[in-house]
C-alpha cells in the first residue's frame, strides 16, 4: 500500500475497523439531470441499498413496486420479488447499453445497473483500493477550493464492474476524499467529477453523506452546470 492510500484509509477509520464489517446498509435519494435526459426522473429517490463490503453485490429496495428489488453482481442484474423469484434478469448487463446515444432513453434496469455499479464503488472507497487486484499510484497534486489535494490513480481489476477501469481520487489535507474523477463507459465515456462531502462517522468509519457529480473539461476543471447526479444519504449502518 503506497503512502497516500495508507494515509487515506487511516483517515476514513482504518483497515482493521473496516474489515470488522461485511455489510453496509444505507437510505438515500438520487437525482440530477441525467435521470431527466434518460427519462427516469424520480426512479431512485427514497431508496434503501444494501451491499456486501468485500465482494461486489448491491441490492436496491424497493424498485418499481413495493415488493420488488434489484440485485447486482458482476456480469448480472436481476429484478426479483420479496421471495427471491426472478422477474427479469440481464446477464452481462453492460451490453444493454450498446449503440446508445446521449438522448437514448433508458429502461428502469439500465438505471439500476448504472446506479449499482457506481454505488458499490462509492460506498467502499477508499478501502476498496486495498483489495486484491487493485493497483494504485500517487500522481501530481491538484489545486482546488483553496486546498492542495493529493491524487491517487487507481486501476481496477477486470473482476470488478465500475464506471471505468482507471479512476482518480483526490484527497484533502485531512486524508478524506474531495473529488473522484472518471469516465463512464456505458455512457459513451462521458466524464464525471464526483465531489463527496458532509462527512459523518458511522461506527468508526468516516463516510460522505452528500455527493455531487458534474462534467469536467479538457483541463480537468469542473463544469458547474448542469448538476448531473446528486446523491444524499440519510442513514448508513455497518454490520
């Protein structure tokens, strides 16, 4: 583990504390311009998510109906009822985005996949970067909001589904995340600058309770309008 990653992990509560948990549950609402463009406005407001913290799995409850939920794992997205009966399932769901343009409407399961592979990354970072198969290196710092942010370039293993394979996370002087840059493969490599904030301690783990995602330009500067995605967490619980 390089110095920056070790510093960031400790600032977020430490690896020993994180490894004491296997499940994370959160209540959240997701909004922003992308959902309007994709004709799925309001779909992910007021939801409950549950993840496995050490293997990629995420459930969204409820979804479309009070008794339905989605289950995301690498290479598969399923819609099932409360008894576990499969209503619909997509294998290799990223293939469902092939041929899409910016204005192509989504089906609800497109939105569920996009949100699920993103949220699992967000909710496990920066601890995720210590998992087997991840590679990271510190790159040149970034100056924004009157601070100097140290930056970690992270390469994901092929076994983990996320927005894209190589991503950059910025850390403030306190070791907490300030910004997370990526492109989104299933959105034609659209750019995202994700700003985590409003940190709170949950059972000894520091977690941001607010995220705001914008585009960025060729100079890596945030494009402030429109707000592409907003994520607000009401509660987070680890067990």
